[in-house]
C-alpha cells in the first residue's frame, strides 16, 4: 500500500499507511464485548501462549489444568471433549519428536471480556518447507474460582484473501517500527513502488534505501474500504489510507490516499509486486 509521505520522498518504500485491517467476521469490527482491563488482557495472552507451548511439548498436566471439564473443541468433523483433546495433543507431540516441526507463532490478538467470560482470537503462523501456513483461532473462556479456563475452541486455515489482509497489517506495523528488514523480506526482487506525490517509481533496492533514511514520523495509520481479489498466484488489494504525522521538517500533515497493492505468490508466500496510490483531495 503506497503512502502519501513527506514532500521530500519520491516513493513509499517503508512509508506505508495502514491500520489494523479486518480479516474474518470476528476480526472485522471491534469486539462486541467490553475490552478487558489490562491485567486480564495480559493474563489471557500469556495463557494462550502457555497453552500453545504445552500442546507443542505434549505437557498433559498443564493442558488438563487449562481446559474446563466441559471443554469442547469444534472441528469440521465434529466436537472433541477435554480428555480427547488432551490425548490428541500428547499423541501429536510424540509424533512431532520423530519428525520435528517448528512451533507455531501466535499474534494479531483480539480479546474481549465480561467479568466471567472472555473471547480470544489470534492468527497462528506455521513455518513450512514450501512456505508458511496460517490459521486463525477463536477461544472461549470462563473464569471459575478466579481462574480462566478454556471451555470451547475452534480454528480454520486462512485463505489467500485473508492472508493478504493480514499482510497489509504487517506492512503497517513495519512502517511504524521503521523496519527496513520487512521491506527486504516481503518485496519481490522485481517490485515497483510509485509515489502518489511525484509519480516517481522506486525499485525494491531504492525502497529499502528510502526507508533507511526516512525522517517522517507517523501518529495515526487508518485503513478502510478494503477489497481483495486473487487469481492464481496474483492478488490485488485496494483501499483507503488515512495518515497523520510530521514530515522531516516537523510540519504536521493529514492525508488520505486511495491505493492499489499487487502481490505475487512465490515459493508458497505472498510478496509485494507493485504498489501505487492517489491522493484524495
């Protein structure tokens, strides 16, 4: 997604204006329930990560302490109770020791709470020889005797359109961090980046160089009106970016652009192929 940057920039490079984009129905809008207090939010993320690590290790004792007695896991083939879920995790962990696979990485957490219930959703990235594999999980928890317990869970793989939506979010986060490495890792070698302000075009190498010298700071990155289209190994995302910040001279700016991002899938993963945007007057 090309960004309207400070006047001195010719392309967007890392200067990319996006916000948390909606992927799935559960992630499209703000959670219906109230946001958790910070302590619960931190505790629930820690619980989720501990759950994943325990499943990866096949730690029966930890898993049995995390699941409520009435736990049910929902899959395409039916439901699974607590005992079966624990046994399956332990069995899978034993098989993994024979053919060791990397542990999944969870991120993109959305958490909502009531005093006694919580909903956790997140993305999981599984490394693979032919490219990463992505899923999104939804977990429902209840607080019993002051302890959060998992009562229900489901997950499903992300399709290409959803993966591209997440990539827009990742791109935005990289911009906020001024993460030049993200550009190097996610721009295709033959990518092009067209400036919305000057019409100049940058190659991948030029975009990396621009991001390293960027003096622009960003206060707000908001993404809206996202649409995705995928045909074979080519994907297109369009939308609007609203960005506020300060240019290298410290002058505040507030701009909106309509963008088109084109992606190409190579070796099982999506990469930025071309990005262009137009300033909305």
